[in-house]
C-alpha cells in the first residue's frame, strides 16, 4: 500500500495550512489562533464532535467510523506550539512574530493530522472511533500532561494513542521507530552554593564559592562515569554558572548552577537525582560552604509499547518502503505522559537534508506530508478495519 492518492490531491491545501501556521507561530499555551483554525477545519470536515479548551488550549475532534462493532477507540496526537527562537530561514512565509518560530516542525505535525482528519471524515472506512488530539505546550510546558489531567483518555474512552515527529537527516518520507524506552526523561536542577565572600587579595578570609562550584561541576560528571552502570544511559549537563559578583577583585558569596539530567529508566533517574544531591552537598561541605539543590522532574521516559510498535512499523514499511530501527534519543518528548496512560507508539518520519530541529534555519519539509498523512490514516483503518 503506497501513499494514498487522496493525500496527493490534498497536498497543496495541507501545505498551505502548514505554511500559514509557520508564519503565525504561538508559544506554549498561547496557541489560540492555531487552535481556532484547527477547530474550524475539524467542524468543516464534518467531525462528529469538536471540543476546545482541553489542557487550556488543546483541541479534540472525534470521527466515528461506518460501524462500531469493535468498540475500539484510537487517539492520534499532534503538537501545535512553536519555540522562542528568532527565525533565520529567509522564507517567504517566515515567522511574522519576533522571537517565535516553528523550529521543531509542529506546524507540519498539525497540518498532517488535519489532512488525515479530512480524509477520515470523508471516507469513514473503519470500525470504531478515532479521537484527534491537537495539544499545546509540548516545548517545555507539558501540554500532553495538561490534556491528560483534563480527562482526555477517560472522557473519550481512548484505548491506544499514536504520535509522530519529523526527523532531519533521515530521507524524506521514510520512517524509524523503536520499541521500549525511546526518548529520555528530562529533569532540571538549580544549585545555589554559598560560601563567604571577600576581597580577592585575602582569599584566606573567604570560603571561595567559585572554587567550590568548579569542583562541583567536575564531580557531577562522576555520576555518569563512576555511579552509573556503563551500559545504561545518563547525561548530566551543567549549562549555566553565575556568580553573585562580576567585579575583578571580589570573591563572590554565592554561585548559581543550572543544568539538566537525562535518563532512560526510572532506576537511573532515581540514582542520578540521589547522587547529584549528595555530590553537591558533600563537595560544598568539604570546603566549609553549603549547597541548596532544587531538583525538578520534567518529562518522563517515553516508552513505546511492543505490540503497537510492531504494528505501526509494518504500516510505515508499506507506506514508504522502509522503516528502520530508530536510535535512542536523549531529548525529551511529552507524548510520554500519554503513553503512561495508554499503550501506543511514537514514530519518526524523515525530513530530508534540513537543519536540525530547534535551529533558527530549520524548516519542515512539505514533501513529507503525503507519507505522514497516509501513515496516520492507515493506523486507523488497519487497527480498526471496516466490518
């Protein structure tokens, strides 16, 4: 089964929707314009139910198949939000909003799910119900969790849920997926080290917080090199180092460290947090300073269910001719919250030779639209075949 002919016919329309979203990016939960357009299109397509305001600005559309003997309900999810990045693509449809850009391709994800929605509402060639999920705030706002907390899964009786993300560097329209842990848990930390400030000419009268913090940064690398099993994955990155003084002749009283921890199992996540706290407090105490650690757990590990992964990989192979084994990804993805509530799978679709996501020169490749839409539609039609 190659790409569906209907999506070749709709390609120009879907591309126009995508470029309109790209030109008008919205960040986090401020996706009011995007959500409004999505809801209007779902109604125009003839969806049986369209509900807004789920997870603040999320949109849900429901399409019933020709029959419902199976009683199955499948969710398909797309993210709508952009990033706080100043675009540098020079495109005719580049962002018109300063400091905001669709640098991760969520404009493409939203447009592809809308395309699949139009096709599914036209044909209804399935036995069951599909729930179309358009979520805000994937980029750091946990919009998926907000929608789940609003009762998304229970209210619409969703039994399985599926999502997709474009992937630069992979041939356009080709797919990759893996079962089990796929995207990492992403946690953040703030560390405030307090010593005793003073004159740089009299270090003996101080407890140099800069020295303490420097030892701490180096010591934190031992979580990966000496505490973790070498076959496990953990990344500890200190990404900010700020002293309470910028004067040349002042030893600062305090240093503030910030960073992130990424892991691929609950056990490693617990170990990393425990060791980070102990290292910070112990290192500070060694020098007579103190360390206050604020550790925030963010997105959990995203875990694909084995059965659903195998099923949709087969669809991907039929659509594009290939579906490779995806690598482990140490980036985070809040679809993890939906997969904690229901079994399902998340797949990557090639975006071709483009800039990487989160780069100011990134752009979603519209040539991927037919394959992406076909995969979404086929998940529904094959998972809930018409009676």
